[in-house]
C-alpha cells in the first residue's frame, strides 16, 4: 500500500512538472520582448495622491527654484537613453517620457513658472521641429568679386540629447499638525540648448521649453508608469514619480523667494554664486532643526 501511494505521488509530481515546463515553452514562444518575463507591473500603476493640506496648517513657507543638470553622473538616468525610437530594456529618458505624454494629450503645459498661460501642442511642436537659418556667403563672380550672401532657412528636429537639464519650482513649508518641514514640487521645465550660426561665430543659448504642472495627477500618473534606470538593480520598480518624491537627484539652487524677485546670477557670478546657492541650501536644512530646543 505504501509503495502504491509513493508511486502515485511520483507520477503526479512528474505530470505537474511536465505541464509547468510545457507552459513555460508556450509562454516563451508567445513572448516577443527582450526579457525572459513580461514586465507589466508599472503599466497599471497610479500615483498616490498627496495628503490634503489646509491653509491654516502651513505655518511657514518659502519658494525655491533649482536646476538639475542631467549630464552629471548622478543624474544620468534622467538623460539616457537619448534615442526616442529605441527603448533600451523598456526605458525612456525623462524628456521623451514627457514629450510622448504630450503627444497623447495626457496633460497640458504652460508658458512660464506661474502656470497660468497654457501652451498648446502646436507651439510645442514648433519647438520640437523648429526652423533655423544659416548664413551662406556669396560666390565669386566673373570679375573675382564676392556677391552678396544670403540667409537660408531649414527645419531641424530637436534631438533629445540637446535637452540637457530641467528646472524645478518647489515650495518648502512647515506643517502645524506634525511640526515637520516638507517640500512639494509644483513645476518642471525642460531646458535645451539652441545654437545658431552668426556672422561672427556660433551662438548658443539655454531655453526653457515649457513648464509642466507637477501637482497635476495626470502628470504624476504619466511619470509613475515609466521606470528610471537603477544601476544596482535593473529590476527595481522605481518610477520618475518616486524619484521626485524621494528627491533622488543632485541639483543647485538658482533662486529663492525674495523682496527683489531676482535670481542668484543677477547679483553674483562664478564661485560667489555657487557659495550663495550652497548657503541657501544649508539655511533650508537648518530651519527645521532650529525650531527645537534641548
């Protein structure tokens, strides 16, 4: 009797193993992605809403503007991959994530950091497919004199590699309920470098493309579905929304709310501006600790 039960157990185990292996073979044949399993968890994610905040609960508040250079080593997961047509292991950089969401009309963007004047898709598409001009020198005529040059227009498509940084507008505040200092990012602007050929040389300027309302749940739901690269664990489910909440980036402050409404670069340059930015950062960290007495 024991032998019979043992034989039945072995047979059932073997049949279950064969069915599992057969199912794995079927799944492998039906899968056409570059991974050995389907990554679907991030596609169904939704951002967790912020906790409701009453005006009477905010006892202190200041506004900070900062810049994140995506070319820095710590921030390069924002920058790569730069090719929008080639997804590396399903990844997208931050710029392509926002632009693709705009193409699908998932949310609106605005002209400036006040987030009051909307910018329509036609204006955004003109930035992505802009018209530039180049000066073409004149040719020599039959007498050896140079003819008058002309300016010729041509269309260029904005390369994702040209979007090298983004700006953040954020509010730091102290909540009365738990007496803690917190931060809320309300706006993000992609920054690209526009270079033009002039008669006296090449001129390059940094231009803000548009401002994204980071308080909008539609924006957060678009960012939470795209995972950023984690060099320590590529299976980590860490979205761009998680990164902004956890503040997993390196940046420098360019402006704080002040009576003159001016930027740091308007009254300091070079090393003095860097020191001023660091002092503002230190002051922000000291405000919460200075509230307590021991």
